[in-house]
C-alpha cells in the first residue's frame, strides 16, 4: 500500500514539474480601452530548450471583435541554468465594438504535451458625446512635414535599384570603350612655309594695295622694311626689328658676300629712314625701284636660307 502511494505521489510531482517547465501566459498592459484605442498584448511561452515546440501565431484577429493592429518585436530569454527558454510575442490590438470581449486561451505543443494559456477579458467603452454642444467642422488633413531621412528610408529600395542600374550602365560603357578599337590618329606633318616665300607674298600684297599711289608713302616704306627685317630675323637669326639701319647693315656685312646684294638692302633701308624721319618725298620711280630692290634682295639671299636651315638641323 505504501509503495502504491509513493508511486502515485511521484507521478503527480512529475506532472507538476513538467507543467512548470512548459507554460504559456497572456497579459494586457490595460484591461479597459475606448473604441479604437490600442492595448498591448503579450504572449509568454516557456519550455525546455531541448523540446521542440509548435505555436501558431495569430494573424488578423484574436477574437471575434478584437483585431490585431501590428505585430511588435519578439524577445527571447533563458533561465539562469540555461535549461529553459522563454519567448515573448507582442501585439498591438484594438476593438471597434463596445462591450466585454473574451480573449480565448492560446495553446502550444511542447514535444507531445499541449499547453494552454489563461483567457483574458477586454472591456471596450464607448466615447461619451456631448449632445448639447454644437457640431464642429471637419478638421483639415494634417500634413506631415517633409523629412529627408524618412523619405530616404521609405524609398531606399528604389534608390538602391537605381544606383545598381547606374553602376551596371557605367561598367558596360567603360568596358565597351576598352574593347572598342580606337581610331588611329594621324598627325599631319606641320608644313613650314619658307621665309622667302612668305616675304615675297607680303611684298606682292603691298604692291597690290597701291599705298604710295594713294599718298600713303610713309606706310608704304614702313611695311616694306618690316617685311625685309622679319625676313632677316628668320634667315640670319638676328633681331633686325629692334636694330637701327646701321646696326643691321654692320651685322650683315660678314653674312652676305655679294656687295650688290648688300647695296640693294642699304638703298631700301636708308631711303625708308629718310621718308619716315626726314619726310623725304621720293619720286614714283624710286618707289617702284624700292619694291624691286626688296624683291631682288630676297631672291638673291634665298640660298642662304637653305644653308641656315640645314645648319640648324
């Protein structure tokens, strides 16, 4: 008899221990709300860490007149000896029907045991209306102020998609540029016009302008001497534009062997100085002759230009 009683007590204590190991509890942060107000529901499930559990979470409602607004975060904790695990499910609920609403028990399966929670009672009160007060106008829709961070958060996936597309396009364009055969750039050789040709062309333009015939004698001689001096600078490598007539003739004394050629240059420069500084008025024949002397001087020193260019190379 004693043996039977001991076995019975052991079985009862074992059942109580297993019941303590597995539990599910419902709690509300408030048991009374007004229509449309929120209440927070917590479902606390405790079970041994070695057990496998099955728990079906509520989706849209937990009772006929009690709706789920949002599922909040789920927390996890363990006992001090790490033998028990506790899950905390949080929901935001409401009701739009006044009265007393029963939240029925929830169940979960731990291995082969089915554990049932406690039920809850939610009281939903109506909103008191002052019938003696005037009817108020409908308020305007509240416009939430623009916030850049909220906008970025709400559109982050679109922005990431656009960024990814742009990156792919950029990669394709750069890859295409690398594999695309580049056109060969042909550098045209620089054409250098010989100094004597340039000088003769300028003299011909001066002749066509008919400067001295129209009374611009000083301009006529000034332009002729400028052409000659630029030619001398290019061929004989000396700063003829900055020199006086005497300095130019003195430096060319050893560079030009032909005396007639030197005399032609001397006649041009001296007559030009007299026109510019002494207001000399040369005859038409002298004007024509000065142009011819300039042309002759260039033609007679062309070979020196070729020698200078060859030496420079």
